[in-house]
């Protein structure tokens, strides 16, 4: 990590963080990392010890993480809405120390809270003396997995300095994408704009106030931004690039973004916690085709599934067998189409719906439904059926009240006009709750939800 801190020292007056209106320069970052390093020494926190850090984005939280990495510690970033309970996380990873930030992210209390761990992979990693990073998967397909990374290896990707930008990190610090964004922006001496409230309105307000140039987001968030008309309420003209990933982007949403932000580059990104974030280039025809790879990455497609080999790959899972083959290739479980150097991501294997032996990709149906009037959001999933194996179900959120029968009629007519018969939803369910997680990632599930219109969803997004 020393090379990163040395780079910070070359631009002491440049603003590194703007947090809730408070500016922190790179010179101040170096000082605060030094302050935390002294504090770690006073506590007697040594190389290889595991430290859990509970906090949201703030300059101080990031500075402590940098200090822990420089100290050779194994870091477990946690947030108050982590994908796994703290006790469950620490039971897997073990813990020596716990650093808890207050709600504002300014003050931290560091206490010794030993939780024993006899994990053999962690024990072997400690012998290297390298700083570690433990992240947990969302557990969407089962029990969350504990992913161990070499922090130095993760940071090494950003040693080559790129153009600096003003950006808002969207994914949380307990997500690989959040750590990746922080390293990418600070590694190029850019400015990280952080907010505690990640509502559409607050993020749009921060973009306008701080002239943000780069917005990394999920397709679900961008869909909500369009519905809430945040672009009409706030000046977003400073945006130069919007990147999107973690889930498949609906073509309808992409087309609307292109029309509303003609001056903005729309770039699809691709990455996994196990292998890192690949460099990407979207095809300039406004489609969802993307070229991915770059230095340190290799890709191949086997039976329509994308495989990746990475120089920045994880050390391994703490609580699951490795999913890399003997040659270091990782099965992403993502189905893709290939056109020369470009890929089109169709979706996770686990999301594919099997209707009488026919494969159905939810995003294809969601794209048709999102184009209809009075539809705020839609999630398509499969439901068990004794005759066909599964049937297609569409759960929708409305912008304004509309009779259930009318909604179903419009959706079925639109899908019949554009899709094969087996892809037309057999069931349409109205939902009054959002169809995405607190982290703005779409949730496809079959649990019953009360049937009601949802005008209040839009009301909450507009200040």
C-alpha cells in the first residue's frame, strides 16, 4: 500500500473526499492514515491479526482500512445492513479486533473482541505477511461464502495511474465493487463524493452540488432514476460517464438513458468478487454488447457459459471448496452470446426459467414489460408447475392505480406481440413493495405479495 500513500503525498492540496459537504484533501488522508497507524501500534494490533470494521462510507473509514492494509492486517469490512449477520460472519472468519464507527463515520472505537478461527486457508495466508480482505457473497443461491483476497493484489491493478474524475461510489464497502471503486478513484487522485442517504433524490442532489462526472450504478437504480424523474429536478449536466453492472441491463432502460443523456458515455462493466472487475468497452451501437478483459484477465466461453482467468483472483473461500479449475479458470455461471470480441450477458444460470424444456431469460420479458406505460418496475421469475416444470411469473410495480385485469391484459398483449408463446407470463402479480434490495439490485422471488397499486413508491423518490 505504500506506493498508494506516496502517490497521495504528491497532491496534498487536491480534494480526495467530499463527505456530506466536508472536503478532505489527499494531504489530510496521508495524515489520518498515519494517525490510525499510530493508534493501531498503541493497541498492539500486529501483522496478520484480523480486524472487523463496521461503518459506512466516510473519509475516516477508508483511512482506517488503508492503515490496516499498510499494517498487514486481515480486514473484514461490515456495514449495518450487511448481507450476513455479524455473528455469522465472524464465526467463519474469526476476529481479533473490532473497529466500530459512529453513524456519522467520524469517531471509531477499537476493542479487542477475539473470536477463534482454525481455518487452514487463513492460517496459510497469515504466513505470507500480506494484508487480507474478507468479503461475503450475497448468498442469493445458498449460504453466503466468505471470500479471501490479498489486499495488495487487489490494489496492484490501480498502480498505473489513469485520468482523475469526480465520482460517487455506489456499491458498499463490504462489496468488492465498493472497494474497487475507492481504489480506482483515489489511485488516480480523483475525488470521491460520499453520501449517507443513497436514495435517488439524494444522489442526484449530490451530483448537482459537487459536479460529479462518473456515476457507477445498478440497472435497478437507473430504472428508478428515470421513473422518479430525478434528472428533471436536478442539474446532472456534469455527468460524463455512467457505468452499470452487477445485473443485466434492460434494453428499454438503456435506450431511455441514451435519449436523456446524449452527452454521457454509457459503459457496461463486468466483475465478480472472486476474480475482480474486468476492463470493459461497450459497443457504440447502443446495444448491450460489451468487450471485457484487459491486462491480467483472460476469457473463454464453454457451452455458452463465460469463464474467466484473473491475476487478481481471490485467494479462496474460507467456507467452501474452490470453484477454480486446475488451470485457474473460474466458471461465472453467466450465460452469454458471442459476436467476435464482444459478449452479451444473458443472465445467471440460476435465473433461467425452464418452461417445458425451453430456456427463458427473465430480462428478455422484463424489457418488454418495462416499455409499457404505468410500469415502474418488473421482476420476472419461474414458479413450479407439475406439467411444464415451471411457468413464467411477472411481478410488477405500478406508477399509478390501475385495475389488475387491465394490467394483466396489457402485459399479455405486449408479450404475445413480441415473444414466443412459452415466454408470455402465465401469471401477473402486482406488488406494493420495491422489487430490489436496499442496494438497488433486482430481487426475483416467488413469495406472495399483497396485490395493491403503488403510487407511493414514486412519491418517496421525489423530494
